[in-house]
C-alpha cells in the first residue's frame, strides 16, 4: 500500500505552479498580549472561525489558544487533542477522532511531524469537516533565513508554502489562502521592516518568518 506521501506527492507538485505568493503582512511579535488580540493573526483567525460552532485544536499543548480565541470573541465549543500528558485533553489520537467538527486548528504542529503523518493529518482533517468547514494551519516559514531552524529543536519537517497549499488543494479544500507574516519586536524594528523586505528580495530569501494557511471545504 502506498504511503500518504506516495499517494499525494505528484498531486502536490502539480499545484506548485498555481501558487501566487501573497504580500507580506507585518505583525507585532507580542500581538497576543493586546486586549483584544490584534493584527493579522487575530483578524484572519477570528474571521475564519466566525460561523464555527465546534473547534478541535490538534497539537494543543497547554491549550493556550482556548483562552486566546475567547479573547478574540470566538464562542465556538472548544476541544483539544494532543498526545502529551502534562495537560488535560478531550482527545489523544487525532487519526482516531470520528466526530465531525466545523473547524480544525493545527497551529505550529506539522513541522513536528514526519511527512507521512503530516499528510495523513491534513487528509483526516478534511474528512472531519463538513461543507464550509475550515482548517487553520500555521508553521515557521522554511524560506526565512532562520525561522524554521532556530525556533524549536523538535522540528523535523519544513513545509514550503507552495507545497502546503498544494496539499490542502489536493485533499479537497477548494479555497486555500496563504498568509506570509513577518513579526516585529518594536517600533524601530517595524520601521526597518520595508528595508528588510527589500534586502530579502536581493538575497532570495523570505522576510516572513511564519505562514498561516486558511483552507475551506466546499460549501
């Protein structure tokens, strides 16, 4: 039997040419501390979950997104899924989940999984979502000079933006929006951000350190 990657590889590669790289969006690194949370993360996440009634947060860890979503005004019922045992989770094994949901979160998760598991997770998420359901993915941008390598020692799999979009399209999502986010730590840093973007173009790297993908099932 072919592995998940073997099943999807040429499909993913075939979608690369249709990827149109979006503009860079600038976000304060400490956006979560704002009351309410602000910037592109809060805008895109809250908009994507506006009509959701149920959310499954996969790889939820300390469940920090539960409180963050409430502060964004998201009122959907929240459940978490994670194999770690330091926190309480409603679900342990994501591929064993069968209850349909309106939204699945995989925020800073896929880079911790091997390629086959990552593909299987996205496939399974698509199957759990009903018409109009939404999958939110985020990952360090491997095209950034340092983001993927420097942000966590447990990263095992980089996900280029075009391939992540191609996977989502291939498994059945009909609208996939990729957001390239550049975090800034101060006003001075924000003022330098346009110069950094210009230099990144010269060097052939990406100034955006994070990717946020919003993928929707056909309505």
